[in-house]
């Protein structure tokens, strides 16, 4: 439980923010010349290409060449370009090369004879960064955003510990030993008294001492932090600790309709659009692979690096076919979910016959309830199964009469209300 402590969150967030801040400061000092290079006007150098050679260790077929000038006689060594440009160059070719002053990054190459310009990227005056610096720039932006989020997370942890703690008392519905991957080994479901709002129960993560202290108790009072709901103190209660006419029922039979929130709107959208987003990314990869492989097939006679030909003509098309198959699978699943959510909602009303933990072969266990739509007299054809969250699984009891609004085929739950309770007999 020490990992969940607000001060642990504070130390983790601020330490991470401090480390990233020092890294950004070091990058700013060391990379000052790198960014100044992008703002400096480029040079145009006329000369002859010599020593053109592919980079054997690079699978994309990129290469380098030297540029020999005559006035003044200099040699600019190891100017690197990608395979698309490298295949269009030849030794002893007269060219005009636009390069950055210090690092000799190649912006463009113009043939002296045909005046054909091979553009790699352009130099933009007054911009914060040049095209070839984009990856580094956005990486630093990502680190900066991560630093800010880590600092905010740490401050939230500190505020969580300093703010006034909240206190809730009620009936202990269940005590749970966590079976899934969880930082806390124990949990407790507490039905607040009196009932308030749409949510009748709260779930808390406990340490072993508090968990054992509540063994056999019917009522409890929990003192917890307001943001992360870290349990600061658990005190067991008895019926005598409540006002005479306000003792909560252990069975929850208050004669009230209790509405339980299942999925927030953004969670429902995430369930649907996650497959669509994955399909979009896969089809984008297909376009990328085809855009890099088609030119190599059209330039079959051009002599290039063997590694580049193998990658662009065979590996990229194979990857494109693989991504098409996966994209169609995720796309079909997305359309199936979307069609199900847009269809008219169905209503299932009846008692909970049983609760199941369905082990899928991993430690991530699914939870299901079985509901008899229309009641016990409706027969076996009225039986419905629903996947529910761990929170609802522990809160619902066998025999609870529930009203569930759900989609017709995949049975995504939009609303679940407990209408009452009946004892089931075999």
C-alpha cells in the first residue's frame, strides 16, 4: 500500500519532473549549436561528386558522397542522403549542393547540366526548427509535456495528503482479496449510510492490518483522502453507533430503486472507437509501405543498394498485405460494435441467478452475471449473460432483481438498476 500513499505519489512525480527538467536543461546547453545551425542561412557549393558509396550497414539503401570544389579547391566529405536521392547521383557528376554551414546537412542538390533540382527539404527562414530537426524538436516537446504532467501528478499527491480527509460510514458489503494485478492486496466494498446519489457503494483498497481488523464486522467508518481516496483510517462500528432510527439494513432492503453507473459516455466511445483507431493506423501503414515500394518497382532498372531493393520490393509489400488483413479484422469489429450501439436498446428485467468469474487463461479474470429476463417462470430461453465490472460484480447479490438497458447483440450495459431482492429456491 505504500505505493498508493499520497506522499509516495508526490515524491515519484516531483522526482521524475526534476530528472526530466535536468535532462531538458542539459539538452538546451549541449544542443545550442544544433539549433543555431537550423537558423543559419545555408551555403550553395558547386562541385563534382566523388567517392559515392552506399552505407552497407543501413537497410534503407542510403549512402554518402564527397563533393570536390574547384574554386576554392576543397573537399566536403561524407555528405549523407537517403536512397531516393542516392540512386539519382553518379560519380563525376557536376552539381550545386545546398548545405547547412557547420553540420553539412544536405537541403537540395541541383544538377549543373540539366538544372534539375532534387529537393530533400527546404530551409525556412525564421522558423523555430527545420524539417530535419522536427523529430528532435517534437521529442523534446514530448519530454516537456511529460515533465509538466509528472509535476502536476506530484502536486496532486501532496494536495491529497494536506487537504481535509473525508469520512464515510456504512455497511460492509464484501471484503475482497485482490486476484488481479493490483498494487493493493485487499479491498472492501462499503455501502454508505444513508444512501446518496446514483452510487450506493464505495470501494476502498486496504492494507493487511485494516483488512484483518474488519473481519467479522458488519459496519465500518472509513477516513480517506479526497483525490486518490487513500484510506487513512478504518474503524469498525456496531449498530449502537448509529442513531436509533437510522441503523442501515445489512441486506440493503431499503425499498429504494438504486441506479448503478456502469460505463461513462467517454468509456463507451473508447470501447467502440479503439478498434476503429487501430484499423486506421494499420491502413495508414499500408499506404506508407506502398508509397515506399511502388517507386522501386517502377525503377527496376536503376542500380541501387541490394538491401534497399530487397526491403522496398519484397519486405514492404509483405508487410502491407499483413497490415491489410489485420486492418480488415479490426475494421469489421469496429463496424460490428458501431452497428450494435446504434441499434435500438433492449431491456432485460429479472433476478440475478448466478455470478461467475470466467478465467480466460490469464490473471485478468472476466466477471459475468446470469439474469432471467421476465423472472423465473420465463423459462430457459430468457436466460441472459452479461459481462460486468469488478465493482458491480462484488456489489450485486444473487437474487437481486435488476433492470438492465443494453445493446441487442454484444450486450454492452448502458444502465443497471436494482429494483429489489428475492430469495431464490432450488
